[in-house]
């Protein structure tokens, strides 16, 4: 990694929590210089503008989240049911650290970008599509291995799982009460056990 690449990465990592907490649009160049200890010239010497910093930071934040989530789908969990349950467990165990870092970067960016920052909105869309595809592939693999019911629509259940998770995060972060996230996660487990599994509980 070159010196310029190291500086870019330093800026991204130093401002990751800042952008996710304060907002990708609301974070100013002065906020970035304060967080990094670098001058405005140094920032602009490595990024075209603040929007480019925001996009790269979003990619970093969403990438970290994806890497953590993919551990739930690793070979450590042999069955597809185990993988889906590990996904639920990830949020139950890590909700506090997620909230301390500003919450879910996908939801935060999706909420504030909308039509005001189309480049960011497009990145968020890609992130959600990738997340939905990952969960859908797990469900399809479970159907192929006769763990899950063949008649269910993998894409629809994947979307439902994501919607419940994000909704639970939103309410819990807004109210400061984890019960809403736990309620959503309990519902996902119920869906896995009663609607997705071939032999429901």
C-alpha cells in the first residue's frame, strides 16, 4: 500500500463512526479535519470532495458490517437453519456495539440520502440487494438440502427477515429500548421454525 493509499485509508477509518453517527450529509469538512488531525489540503489531496469521502466511508462501514454478518453464515454453522439462527444471534449479541457506532450504516444512509445524494442512495441499494441475495441463497440451499420447505419463496422471506431486522433496529435506536429489536428477532426465529423449516416446530 502506497503512502497515499495509507492516508486515504486512515481518513476513512478515522471518520467511519463520525459519518455513521452525525450523518453522511451533515458531516462537514471541519468535522473530518478534527477527527483526523489533518488539514483541509490533506483531505482534498486524497479525495476530490467531501462527497467522495462520504461514499468511501459508507463502503467501508457497510463492508465491515457485511464481514461481521458473513461470520454467521460460515462453515462453523453446518446446517442452513443454524446459519439463519446465527444471523439472528449476531444482532442479539451485538446490538449495543452497533448502536454505539451510530446504528446500522445501511439504514442510516438510506434514510438521509434519498434524493439529495443519489450516488450514496445507489450504494445503499446495492448493499441491500447483496444482503438480500446472501440470505436468499441460504434459504435456497436449505431447500436443496431438504431442510426448508420447497414451496416458499426464498426472495420474499429474505426480504421479510431484513425488513424485520431493520425495523427492530430503528425502533430500538430511536427509543433506546432493546425490546423492539428483540421482538423483531423473536419473530424471525418464529418464522424460521414455523414457516421456513420443512418440519416446523
